[in-house]
C-alpha cells in the first residue's frame, strides 16, 4: 500500500495496526507468530489458499471490502467481523479502538462500493466481448 493511502497507525509493543483507504493491516513485531506471518506474506498462494486457517493465529491484511462490521466490544477492544472467518479482536486502548472503528465504518462502505463498481465494469466488459464473439460467429 502507498503511504499516501495511510489513514491511521497504532504502534503497540507487540504489533502495529495500519489502516489504509482500502486495507487494514495488523503486523506482529516478534516471536514465532511473527516468523510465520513473514513466511505467509512471502507466499501469496499459501496465503490465499490457507489464509483462513491462519487468520485466527496470525492477523493477516484485511481488505476493507471483505469486512462485515467493526465494533468496540465489551472489553473496549476493536472487533472486526469477516464473513466465514473468526472475528479479529485488536487489543487497543478504548479511545484508540473507538477511533479505529469509527474510521473503519467510514471507509468500509466506500471500499465495498468501489469493489462492486469494479466487478460491474469487469462483467460489462466480459458481456461486450461475448456479444462481439457471437456477432462474428
């Protein structure tokens, strides 16, 4: 992600949370989980195919378009719900959690709209190509 897309950063002793316009990134700073995270980030195929298994152990980058909801839970942590995956709890201070959740709830609809528009353009392009192919046949 480009630095100009960076919206928020929370630098904690064991992890860093970076919110971009279309991505939420949670990176660990040390330990075995950090090494596993680094390995998965260098292997896109494993990350895509097995990412859902590791998501509960290692927070991976989350496109905002894939986030179902963002709330502050009863412990005042940021709770990120992603369909078909375990919710991700980010242990931030109450004011940081609220700031992150507010910004996520502002950015998620825009990311979902952009994704929908992209899929519509792709489908329209595909339909035009199919129509041309039928016309030439």
